[in-house]
């Protein structure tokens, strides 16, 4: 589970190709950030 920022919402959107994207919303439901989560490819960068 991710540590979310206080007062923020995180919504995970499942796409048709099987991947999922996390969308972060503020209190006014404005999109503040998105994070692509690849379920098929587990690439470690860094």
C-alpha cells in the first residue's frame, strides 16, 4: 500500500490492455498526478 499525501485521493484505473494507472486527485477532484503501473513488464530503473 502506498503512503498517500494527506487530503489526496488515489484512484487506480484498470485499462483494457491489463495495465493500471494511478490517478491522484486533490480535495477539489483536480488531477494532480498520474503514475503508470505496468503489470506485464517489471522494469527496475535506478
